[in-house]
C-alpha cells in the first residue's frame, strides 16, 4: 500500500466509526475525548489537512518484522490499539523504519497489559517519520520476540504527508 491521502473529514468519520464499533466494551471516554480534541485542533488550527486512516489487526502487527503499510516517509499523528481477551503483556510500538529490527528507532510505544486494555497516543503537530512507518507488537519492554496473535490488539494509525 502507498500513502493515499484523503479529505480530513472522511478520515475523522472513519475514526469515529472505528471507535464506536470495535473492541469489547469499546474505547474509554478518555480515548474518545483525545481523538475528538485532536480532530477539532487539526480541523481548526491545521486547516483540515489531508490524512490517511490505516486500520490494522493483531495478526498484522505480530508479523516477524512488524507491519509497514505505506513504505514511504510520512507524518504520524495518532495510534489507537484495543487488546482482546488475553492478559499477556504486549508492547506496541511505532518505528521510523521499514521494520521493527532496531529498537532505538521506536518513536512511540505503550503496553497492553490486561484483557480489553487500550493504548493510544496523539501528536497534534505530528512526528516526522523520514524513513517509513512500522507498527509492531512484541513481548518485552526493551524489544523481544513478536507477540503471539491474540496478545496484541487491533487498531489504527492516522498519518499525513511529510
């Protein structure tokens, strides 16, 4: 897949739809508020830039070298991940490279520790990923083996042009 930008309003509709239809119990109110606030800020202060909504599954991000869905530089704005029913720790990271092989290039990370846990991060000004975007889930805080399918979570990222 390549970077396929579209009108920001369409992306925010996809975000809203995703957040209201995925995961046991849905997202927390805090997650909903974070994405609503990010949308309001980007539409108002950033002039509603073109964005891309990229959904992913647990199976996608637990592949051997992670998921690199666009294979081009981009600006990373947000991630949301909702864990399934397992209680096995899974560390989700966003890398500025074409794989998850160098932990020092992990720019964003969080843990999914309990069943139905969620992790999200928003960056209103964006993080410039000059190499690529890779999403990965592994078993250790300092990297490790890829998480087993079912231990990470499903989710999405929001990106824009570099």
